[in-house]
């Protein structure tokens, strides 16, 4: 029974973190006027093949997962961690990281 509870809690934390990131991104978009980033569920690669994959913004997803370690209920902390990370950070770190990878200045 404890294994089922662990699996359920883990899945609920991941879903709450994704929902928090999405909601925080909507608030960030509303506050700054920048267009909201998409959370891809369906992805088309360069060859034109369609793949199903959840593509969260990891710079905001990891803080949400870390926030879930604070207290119970873990899913609630993951949700608020995702909201705060998306509102405060936006996609600033991802832009810098992509510039480093592509060599742009």
C-alpha cells in the first residue's frame, strides 16, 4: 500500500508542478505583456515526424519540484513553487543558456 501512495504522490507532484508552471507563465505574460511560452505536448522534429512529449521549461520545473520537499501536502508546494518560479524567473535563464549554446551575443 505504501508503494501505491508513493506513486500517487509522485505523479500528483509532477502534475501540480506542470500546472503551476503553466499558471505562472500566464500571470507572467499578463504582467509583462510578453507572449506566453507554450508547454509543448506534441512536438514535430526536423524530419516532420510528430512525437508526443511533455516539454516543460526546466528552469522553472526544477524549482517547483524542489519546493515540493518543504512540507505536506507536497503537490500544493509544487504548484506554488511552479507559479512563483514562472512569475519571477520567466524565461530569462533559458534565453541566456540558448545564447551560450548557439554562440550568439
